[in-house]
C-alpha cells in the first residue's frame, strides 16, 4: 500500500466500550498522522532452527500533527475547563479521556484514487507541549503534535478502515463512527 495525503482528523469522546461516542469534532487540519503497532513476539527454537513464532498485539502508538487545537480538544480529550470566551484553565485534577480518533488518507488502486478513512477505537492522548519562537529573518511555524496510546476494546478490536470512492464518502464514514450527525 502506498498512501499519500492526510485530511480530516476527527475525535470523539468514548463513552463506553461498546463503543459509543459523543461530542465529536474536527481537530484542526491534519499535517501528519502515524499509527505504529506494538506487540510482543517470541520464537521457539528446536533442532537449531526456529520452529514456531508468536506475535501478539499490545498497543498502537498514535501521533497526530495538526494546524491547531480547537477548544473542544482541550475539553473532550484532556478534561480541561473551557470558558465561554474560549479561554482554557488547566488543573492538576483534570482527567484525560479515552477518545475515538479517525482521519482520511488516499491510495491509488489500479490507477484510480481511493479515499481511505481510518478509525481507532480507544486512544488516550498525552497533553501536547507548547512551543513558540520569535520572528527572526524568517517565519517558522510551531504546530501542535498529539501523541497517545490506543488499546483494544474488550472484544479485542482496535482499528477499522474502509475504502471509499470519494472523499465525501470517507468523511461521512468517519462521522458515523464518531456519532456526528451527517447531513443529507
């Protein structure tokens, strides 16, 4: 598979392990997304050769670079208090929530461009760091990067993807996963 492009990062609060989601939102514009599975593996050796190999999924490392973090991100992902004016209050007692996370990428299949939406069922993101730099001879952008760990639901599922003919269908698929009302 040769993927290219990354769009429409969508996040929704996981309300239970069935899974059910609420408060879905688009989390800025995607710059980069990485999903890296991690696991445990072992080989059994006998007669001077490997006779069996076992690999088990443990967790998925999720990294999301976005243009900006909307106020919903602070409230839904990190449990922060957001004021009516958009200000955010950080408290040491804030509890980070499990969320569902999805995005759309593209792939060319037999000469035809397809849109591939991914949905990760249960992710907990660490708080992003903040960085700003003074303007010198050139302007440098600093953008938020979220990293988290995805674990399985009780039934073992951790990720889905679909192959769609259009970006519109891919985004609709993501919004259905996130329980966001799809107009139309």
